[in-house]
C-alpha cells in the first residue's frame, strides 16, 4: 500500500513520517485507546481531546465512520 503523509494536525497524533493508511489507522486507534477517547456507552463514538478536535474540524465527538472521512482530509497529496 502506498504511504500517505499526515498534515501537521494529524501528525500531532500519529507522527509526521509517511506511512501506509493501515498503519496510520492502527496508530490513530492506539492513541484513542491509550487516552480513553472511545465513548464508554456508544462504542462507535470517539470523543475528541484537544489534538483530535483539530483533526475532527472542531467537533467534540464523531462516529468512527465519520472519523475515517475527516482523517482523509488531513493527508497531504
């Protein structure tokens, strides 16, 4: 899989070096789990901390499906 490069906002969460999308997703989930950001009641919701709020375009909470779309907007072409 071709590596993708995170922009500055996403790099604050997953690092700045290019990586395959699968690895980017793994690092993103590692960050979410390490910081307890998965909603306890609704497991498909991700509650943003300050770093993720920038990636989520200012939203406090997004579904994991919306998260995938928002993260795609933070990849350099």
